[in-house]
């Protein structure tokens, strides 16, 4: 297993495996486009990846975009998809600790990146400081019931699940009085190997911090239990909007 940043860097076939991520980015774009936004908003995107949200939202709301990611390879893939032009700037940025000017954005948006933050509450407080008056943060992130089937397979095999712990909808709603919608998306895989290949393909194979990697024999038991349960996996996605001051 590798650290998340280098795993995302190596995810060269991300788009081929990322049907759920594409769906979520498009759903988030629809929700954001329905919000009252100023004309030509100043937009900061965090964790752009290969550009699914950028591509889905930018044509709908226009504006001046600062498109960012922590992984240089991901930022380059996004730039290759979207291209250069007026009102577009690409920047390496740790979205959890953004070194940007206060009150300089009308919208901060992000699809399926905030679940990688070590401290979501602290990150949101720092991001709120970047919002101009009346600005908003809108993001999609993983919630509590994600990967329930994979976790159940670990428990069935007598092991502690390796999957990161995601917040509940109640915990997310408590963050800065957020407005939340949720969606359960079920991915069906041919078998456990296909699921693990897809997870590696999107660079998301890193286990929970501090988790001891399963041995080969343990992993075989988990994979067998996962297949006995049907080899499908749920993404529990929260769409969150936080209003600034
Ligand atoms: C699952 S991908 C989602 C990418 C894209 N938004 C999409 O919907 O396909 C997560 C992305 O978040 C980025 N990321 C992870 N931690 C980050 C951080 N602290 N700051 C900025 N980007 C981060 C990763 O490099 C990766 O590109």
C-alpha cells in the first residue's frame, strides 16, 4: 500500500474506473448551478483530479476559476482535459491548508476530495475565511455507509476493516450548519479482484492511517466473503452546502 498522494499520482487510468466519481461530479454541478451565484463568480476548486467537476460546472456558471489539486500529476491531467484560457488558473494546493488571500472567492467547490482531509472541521474553518461576503462552499464527500459491504467482509473474516472511517450525515450537518443531501450509489463488480483493481485505478486503495495491512491469506478470506455477499459496493455520498457570512 502507498500513501494517498503518490497513489493519486500513479492513477493514470483514473477516468476508466471512475464512473461513480463522474456521476457524483455531474450531480454536484447540477446542485451548484441551481444556487444563487453572482454573475462571473470567483471560484476555487479543491482536489480537481482529472477535471470531472471543472468540465461539468464551468460551462454552466462561468467566472474566474482557480483549479487546484495536491497531486501534480492530477493537476496536469485536469489541465489536459480543460485546457488553458481566460478565467482559468491551475495551482498546486493543499486544500486543507490553503495559502490564499482571505475573502477572495464567491464559491469554493470540490467533488470527492474532502474525505482525504485529516481534520474536516478545521479545513472548513480555514476555507470559510477565503469566502467573500455571501459566498458558499459546496462539496461532495464520502459518508458513513460507504464500502459497508467491504467492511462487512473484513468482519466476517474476523479482521478489523481497513476502510477509512467516514462521518455520518448528522456529523456533517453539524459542521457549520450545513445543508445536506445524500445518495447511495451501488457499484457491482465481477468479483473481489475487479473491485480492488478499480480501487487502485482511482488511486483510492490507501487503508485507514495506522491500519496493519492484511496478509495474503487474510486478504483471500476477505475477498471470498465479499464475493459470497455479491461483490457489490456502496458509495454513500453527501452533497454539502455551507453558507459563508
Ligand atoms: C477521488 S479524487 C476526485 C477527483 C475529482 N474531483 C473527481 O471528482 O473525479 C480525489 C482528489 O483529491 C486530491 N486530494 C487529496 N487530498 C487533497 C488535499 N489535501 N488537497 C487538495 N487535493 C487533494 C487527490 O489528489 C485527487 O486528485
